[in-house]
């Protein structure tokens, strides 16, 4: 007799904005565990001596960043309309988090290759035209090298093949740029590396940096779903 419990895989998409950007990924996991337990949804738990709620986050977000394109996978032991899942989870999520959609996972998170970011920063005391010129010269170089932390230690990499930047604009005291960066398990370019490269090139680092992840894609540039 087979006594195994069948489960239903669900992918929840959510936003992380405002004060929630200061919550670390580890604490995000804990927040979701507490919230989902309060949602009264029949979740599937791992088996063994220490059963716990099964949660898998596709692409953990760096501390201090906002996002409108986050996702977490979990499992149910009984069917429930996706709209009801979103409603119940929103009722118990902490401030700064909002569930926006749920559905059956259609892509493996290992297929993620790119992410889009909206980036803004300021540079007090710097001439606007000079900063724009420095930015273009830095990222128009054939090589844009920076030290990147890896599991085996720091390694120098060339960012150039792994980044695509829109034109840098200056509006109301802030510099604005859209960035498409390599992301995922094979290679993950943190937006902060852009500013490390810029500092290496011109000797100063912009201030008051804000980053918001806008979308995540696979290698075919299809949105993660």
C-alpha cells in the first residue's frame, strides 16, 4: 500500500518594497514561514524528525534592494484557487510584502539568466556633466573589471559581457539608469558591482543608491513564471 501524500506545487509572486528592503533573506524566509502558517492553508511539510514548511526562493534579493519580481515556491496537500491563496497570504504578510499572483510553476529556477533593475543614485558636489561623462567612459570600455566574491574567494571578472545599461539620465537631483544583468545560479552580477567598477575607474562612489528589481528572465528572455 502506498501511503505517500501527493502534493501540489505552487509558485507565489510577490513584491518587497519600502522598509521591507532592510529585511535580510534569512529573515524573509522566517517571515514567510510564520505568515504562511497563519494563513490556514493546507501546506505540505517535509518529513523526518524535524518537519518544516517547504519553501524555495528563486533568486534571493540582496539586503537594501526593493523588488516587484520576487517568487517563492511551496506545496499544498489539497487544491485551492490561486486567487484565494493570494488573498489569504496577503492577510498575514508583514508590512512591505505583497502577494501579486500565484500559479503552477512553469520554469525551473535554474533556468534564470538575467534580471532587470531600476537604479537611482546621487553624487553630492559632483558636476553633472562630468559625472555623466565619467559614467559613459567607464562602461564604454571594452573591459570593465572588478573583484567579485565567489565561493572560492575573490576573483577578477570583466563585467562588460554580462551587463546592459540604458542611457544614464539626470532628473531632479538623481541619476537614473536601467540595468540588465546576468543573474542566476551560474553567474550572478550584483548591481553593487557596477558602482565598484565605477569607483575603480574614476575614484569616487555615488551616494544614496537605490535599486529595484523589475523582472527576471530565462536565457530566451522569457519572464520567469
